[in-house]
C-alpha cells in the first residue's frame, strides 16, 4: 500500500546524508527527520556538522553528525558503520557533497579541476559503494544530487559539467547492477535554489540573480523544501518502481532560454 497519506512516511527508517552541514542536503535531512526518519549526517567540518545535527535534535528528532571527507573512502565507510551501529540498517542514502567555483578552463588549475571531480564524482562513488553492505535490502533507496550542468554545457563550469555528467551515468549504471538486489538508485537535479552557497557564488549580485530568474520558465528560484519533497518521495514506497532516473526539479532550467512573455494578455 502506498504511503503518500501517512503523517510520517519515513517512520522507522534510517537515512544517511552526505554533505549535510548546510544548504540543500541539510534541508533534506531536516525534512526526513520531520517525516519520521532517524538521520545520520556527514560533512568535512566537525564544528559545522555538529551544529547542523543540533538543528534536528533541538526539534526533538533523532540525529547524529559525523565529520568525514567524502574524498576519503575509509572515512566514509567508518561514518556509515557508525550510523549502522547507532540506528541499524540504513534505508536511505543521499550523496550530496559538492564543490564549485566560477572559472574558465584556461584560468583553472589542474588541481582545481581535480578537486571538484574528487568531491562530486569520486565522493559520490565512495558514498554509494561504501553504503551497500549497511543497507536494508531489498527496499533501500539511494539518491545522488547532480545538477543541470550534467547535460547543459555551461561557460566557466567545465569541471562541474564533467563531474555531474559522471554522477548521472554512475546513477544509471548502479541502478542496473543493484536493482536485482532490491536497491533503487536515482538522482535529483536541482535548478537554482534560494539561500544556498552555490547560488551565492554563481549569481552574487541582484542583477545577476534577476538575469538567472528571467531565463527560467517559472521565473523564480526554487526552495530547499522543493528538493527535499522530491527526495522524500523517492524514499517512500510510492517510488518503488522508479530507478535509474535523473529527476529534474529546476523550474524549467533544462528548457533553454525562456526569456520573453508568450502569455501576453492571457496572464
């Protein structure tokens, strides 16, 4: 029976979220907790992840925060083991750690390119590969956070485009390999989301923000709750037959340049 109408559709489930000290991933962790999950969250900074976990426990929900760099497979595995030892088998994994900066390829060092690929793509592989032995199978849901740059070539984002394209293909390959074991693997591709570090870097001025919004079909940024709601859906029984998909939650980012006013007097 589908659980869309349950008050807490994740009741009794355990979720592990990587890159969750702030932004979209912390929003997902908070949303999962409010919907019944016990959550384990991970990020590089011990101080920041402890503060993030406190935002959840202060609301009366169960959460632990652990410091681990997703570029370090052993550290990721240890965090997953701790989550498993604390809460039991893991039902939901979200891999969302990411790095970004704006730079042309000729103005980017090899180390800068490698750093983004290491965090985004290699880090995602580490989280998904390490989690498998701790999953509650069949029925586990794995979600990676990708981006529109995976399919939309973007100026000054060669490193991000390459890393996110890798995440999309990794998602599909793992869905094929792990589906027979009852593990679903999907990815969410958020568009511009308000109050996030990523958009603060990509559109740091009001003028640049207005320019981004003018090119979106819905003419506005999304919210962290928009992304968390989609992650919640993918983590419930309502998404039991969905795997290997890249789900856009982007306000029409992928539709191309939507500037102009086709509605005219019909608004």
